[in-house]
C-alpha cells in the first residue's frame, strides 16, 4: 500500500512502506511544480503567525536558506564567467547560460509567491 505525502510533484510519487519509506528515484526525476494548496497553507500560517509561531519561524528560515542559496548561485555563476567565460561547463552544460537559468529556481516557491498576497 502506498502512502501519499501530499507535497509530491506528481500523483505517482508515493512512499512505499515495504521499502522502509525510501523514496524511489522516479520521485526525484520529475520537476517540482508549485502547489496552490501548499501556498494557501503557508499563507494561513503567516496570517496566524502568533498561533502558528513555530511554523512561521520555519517558513522564515526556509526563505533565508533559499535566499542564501540564490546568493551562492549568483556568486558561482559570476566566478565561472570570470574563469572560463562562455565556454561549455565542466559537466557538459552550457556553462554560464545554464547557471543563469538556475538563478530562476527556488527550493520553496510557495513561500515566495505568497509574499504578494500578504
């Protein structure tokens, strides 16, 4: 019997109890898409921050983590640009162009999108 996480990127992503709760590789093969339900839940936490203080603090720490990782991504991209210019990346990627696209990625997109609604 599969157990739904509720936050998975697709309806197929499940934790199988018989595999001791390990996530299958297919779980990570799909890109994550922001969820309106997750965004609504976080927005509720922000609107009730006194009552939901622990979750509010968690959300802010997740935003801090995301923000700091974005700073690292930018610094890394500029370092690569400075060192190898616009050559192909060491992993066979597009180098700087690939790293520039990565700047648009967020670990917790719902925590960023709800800022407009607060």
